[in-house]
C-alpha cells in the first residue's frame, strides 16, 4: 500500500491500476481537480 495523498490535496482518489502497477486517479486542491499517473 502506498500513501496517495498530498498535504495540499483536499481529496485523492485512485481509479485504476494496470498489471505493471501504474495507478491513475484524481486529486483536488485549492486550484481545482487534477489527474495523476503514478508509475512504478
């Protein structure tokens, strides 16, 4: 398990993970909603 949040994010949500372990999701901060891709 990896922490998937930032101290600046109000919310973080992961939507999917592929066989290589890459995770895709979104986070919300003061400037809006942003997507992320966390690669292993």
